[in-house]
């Protein structure tokens, strides 16, 4: 998180219901940003589509929607190996995409 308390959350936007994930995340952020505690410290949260390794570098966290991780891994191996390599640097997404 940067000095302006802006949290950037990426949604892997390759297949599945990523647009619904983005919509629900934005609504959840709107609701919880009005709460006290930890979330009140975050002045703004940005939810973005992630389709490339470069876009992945610019987010604080990543959400991988859907349940077809095998299909997504095959797609990435054939079409965007740089994004797959970047995703595999994250221990959580590495487990999901193996």
C-alpha cells in the first residue's frame, strides 16, 4: 500500500466471471470503507483488470476468479508466459495455477 493509503486489487481478467468479481469487489469496498477499524484507514481502493505481467506489478493483491485453473494455466502457457511467470512468483497464486 502506498503513502496515500490507496489499495490496488487486481482481478485476473482472462476467463470466467471476472466482471462480476470486479463489480462485487467495488460494492464491498464501498460498504466497508464506511466502517471503523482497519478499513477506515484505507481512503480509497482501486479494483482493476489484470491481463498482463506489467499490470500485475501494479497491484497490491490479485484475485483469480473461476474454478478452471487448469484451463487458465494452459491458456497462459500458450498465450502469455510472462504473466504466468509473474503469477507464479506469488506463493498463493502459484499453488492455484500448478
